[in-house]
C-alpha cells in the first residue's frame, strides 16, 4: 500500500527556504532587500511529489537533483522575468530542473511555482516506470524552458493547484491510499498527453481497430488501476498513439480521450449502486477533481452524481424518465 503525505512548511529565511524541498541539493541567495517570506506545500506518494513554492523576494537558486529523479514545473505568478540556465521562463513555459549538469534559476519577486518531482526508484509499477521514462525523453530535449500552448499551460497550472489544495485529491488519497498507484499513473499519463501528440509518432496503423476498442473497454472495467490517459493506454495495449487515434475515430467517431472518459463515466454510474460516497466513485475511476467529475457526469447523464447516489440509497433505482405533467406557474 502506498503512503500518502501532505504538508505545508513556512520560512522567514531564504537559506531555510532552500531546505524545504528535501531531495534537492540547492542553495538560495536573496537578491532584493526586505523581509523574506516563503512556503512550500507538498503532496507525496511513492514515486511522485507535487509541490507549490512561494517566495516574496527575487532569489538566485543553484543546485542539482540525484540521478533517477525528474523535476519540472510551471510558474503561476511572477513580478518579473524568470530564467533557468539562461533561458527565459514564462507562464507558458515548462521549466526543467533535472539533469546531470544541475541548474541555475533566477526567480523574481512575488514568485509562485507549481512543480512535479518523480523518483523512479520509489516505484515497482512497470506501467508507471515506462511512462516516466517516456516523459524523461520528452522533457530532456536539451532545453530547460519548454514552450507549451497557453490553454494547456493554464489547465496544467489549474489542475496541479487543485490537487495540492486542502480539499483536493491529497485529502482523498489519505482515505483511499490504494488509489495512489492509479493517481501516479494518471498524472504522468496526463502530462504526456499534454506534451505529446499522435502526429509525433510514425508507427504503422494496425487494421485491427475493433480489437483495440474492445481492449480499452476491458481495461476500464477490469484493471485495478483505471487508465485515464492515452499515454497509459499505449503502454498497456502496446499500441501507438496514432493507432489508438485512428481506431477510435474509425469505429466510434471519437478521440481516445473522449472514448476513455465516456467509459469511465459509465462505470462510475454503475458503481453508484453500491458506493459509500460520490468521492469514492470519482477516485476509483481517476476523477481527482470533484468539480470536473460532477460537471462531466451531469453533462453525460443529465443529473448530478449526488442525485444518482441518493436514488440508489433510497431504493429509487433507475431514473424516472417519464414525461412530466406541466405545472401552472400560479394556482388557478
């Protein structure tokens, strides 16, 4: 069983701030005059650490990470420009800190950064390790500041911030720690889906599209870790992104992401018959953001998940879809 930890540490000294990311061998130098305040919030499972770092003063950071660790992230707020190893970073830049040469990073005043640290030595999950190695290749292109589309950058920052919030997935993982393995897979797979596209691969398309569609459905129903990303499907099924894209479009007229979401929502609805809570159902099928889960569920089934759960608890069973008699707005 995975152990899950969530915490926030505060600091009023720049040198103490440098020690709050425990696996990072780094030093900080404060560049702007004035009282220093900073904090680091973390969510850790076996293999992955999410963190948010906040500092009110410009800081020069130098350091390195041990081999086998990937570390990267996204600026959320800054009163000025940031630079990593001489390359400029922005709100639409993925900043890469891992690598054998170490890093030098200049962060401006009022800096807030959301980061991801992956330790491949802490996991024995072969699917997770395969995806982590692929992610390492993607972010180890030689650049330290990787531009991503503004919409994807905004979504990445928003989702990671929610994951680290007090009522986010960290709190739920403490209740269901057996889902941490699925959380790890889902996060890395989701990152790969953002950074990769089907067009980047040149593998030949298999003609057995229906078999691929069937296999995806079986994975969602029978797998202990429900897949939530195309990247995870490629590893589990041994197929390329292009093959999955063509299979889903040809057979059912959907993208792999849309098909996978529809299957997960369908299984979530089935689980409502015996579930203890909406949170339990959402977590089981990899919907870590309850707000997004409720939105997607209502869009698919025309009712909130809480309403479905209530009907099954009160013995209502199947939703009543009979036409309703129109009511007069006022008594006659």
